[in-house]
C-alpha cells in the first residue's frame, strides 16, 4: 500500500440509529448516524410500518378537489362582480 493516500480506518466506529439502537463496527468514519437499522427495519422485525399513511391516489384526489373548489369560488366571484357592474 502506498503511504499517505489511504483514509484512516477506525475499528471502533459508533453507529447510532434513529430508533436509539447503537452498535460498533469498522469504518473510515468515526461516527455514523442512520435512520433504519436491523432492530427497527420491517424486514428484520417482521412488523410492517406505515410511513406514508395517505397514498398517492388519495393525495391526487385531494388536490383535484381543491382545484374544483378554487375554480367554483373564482367563477362565483366573477359572476358577483359582473352582476354589480350591470346594476351600476
């Protein structure tokens, strides 16, 4: 191995998960923070976690409903304005 070109290897790298689990491994980093580990990942625990409760279709339908409501309010406002102009 050439001297001076390789990163420092840490035998006692501390890995911390978002669930609170900690373990030690070897790495070129001194400290690693992860979101999912073997203690909380559904594949290893056998329990399913729902991260996104609303599906894509539900979100799309909600946006469509907001658009329809917005357009209806816009048309009502325009009709009211044109009615006022005709009376004046």
